[in-house]
C-alpha cells in the first residue's frame, strides 16, 4: 500500500472528512515520526510496532564490481520492530 492508497482508504471509511484533510493528517503523522527519529527519539505505536534509530559503526566494505576495499562511514539507520499484535496476525494467530 502506498501513501495515496492509505489516504483514499481512510477517506472512504470516513465520509465526514474531506480527502484533503485526511491527506494532511497522514502527512503530519509521517512527518512527526520522521522528526522524532531525526531527533534520536523512539516512536511506539501499540499493537503495530516501534521505530527507532540504530548506530552502524564504520567498517571496511568491498566494492562488488571491482572487489576493491572501501571505507564505509558510521551512520544512523532506521529500525522497525513489530508489535505482538502485528506479529500474531502475520502468523495467523489472531
């Protein structure tokens, strides 16, 4: 599902809301998650999962085309851990 499909589904299920308002809500939600992660905070959505930021250390990598060793800088990467409810639904338990 892409963002526009999410907006359309929410708008269809809530006819009292204008589609532009639903789009603004969805965009604000994603922006707040992005801002929190950029600040190093953790975002938890109960039953769905938790977003956090993990630090990857610098390392020596390999260029797959030439086989040459290259230095890979340390970086922060987003990490998502599923919640119990989501995990159970994916495994057919709920």
